[in-house]
C-alpha cells in the first residue's frame, strides 16, 4: 500500500473519530502524516508518469549545470 493510499484510508477513518477513540497506532500515524505534510507539502502526492519519465532521463544524462550558473540565472549570490 502506498503512502497516498494509506493516508487516504487513515484520513477517512480519522475524520470519523475523536482522538479519544483512536488507537495508539492510528494516533501515531496521524501525527506522522501531519508532520510529513508540514515538512513536505508534496508528501503523499504522486508524480504524473510523464514527469517521472523526464526525471529518469535527466538522471541518466551526463549533462549537468553548475550551481553557480543556476544561482546567477536566478539572480542569487552564491
């Protein structure tokens, strides 16, 4: 089961319960998911297949852009 599936099942179950009615496991899962969402707003989201393929091609590529060039293009001081 993926994080997304687990999160959806947990959220649905949790929405129907009070904290006092939750098991320790459910409460821990709710806290863990909430922290993950705060740290990473994309937590639980899945990439579209075309984005995933593009990333795989990029990883296999030997072409790299120096961080200094990227920073300069973005107007950042590096």
